[in-house]
C-alpha cells in the first residue's frame, strides 16, 4: 500500500528539481515505490573532493534531497515540510561511477517525519547512512 499523499513519479521529482543544486550536481531520480524513492549521483569532477573521493557534502545533498522528497510527497495537501536535522555517517569512499541512494520512512507523524537514507556504490557496498528529521508545517 502506497504511503504517498500527493501524485509522485520520477518525472515529477525531476521537474521540481529543475535548476537546483541536485540537478547541477547531476542527480538522477530512478524509481518510486510504494514506500521508497531511489536516486543516484555521479562521482565526477562536479562531485569529488581534492583526494578524488565523492565529497561528503554531496552525499548529504543526495540524502537530504531523497528524505525531503519523501517527506514532501508523504505530507497531506495544505502542508509543507522543512528540514530540522540531518546526520550522515560516511562509511566508505567512492572514486568513480555512481552512488545510489534509497530513502524510506522511519516515522510519519502529524508534526514531524523521520526518514532513513542508505547510499551504495556501484559494487553495492554501503558508503553512507543518513537520517533526516523534517517538520511538517501548515502552508502559509
């Protein structure tokens, strides 16, 4: 059973991110399931740090984008979501290819939501785990 409260699709997610940081970094939305969103980001000149690894901040951009999208599409119409807190544990570096992330809800409440995000490299190895807490606010 799908958790989404608004129409969601890969095309809708890509459209809402036109001319934003995720698009400039090359992020691609891949899949929307009943309770998850999947996207990936390239490990290239736009996203590497000086040691040749995917920049930790870029991992957080991917994680925050996924968790924020999940929260936005899971919120009731008439509400918006804003980030309260995000953390990320960087477990393994990535030097090439893609890093793919999947987000799923941990808690979807009336005033807060918590989303877990896992990032994996092309070999399927876990590179980062993240958790984001979102506030659910009435639209102005």
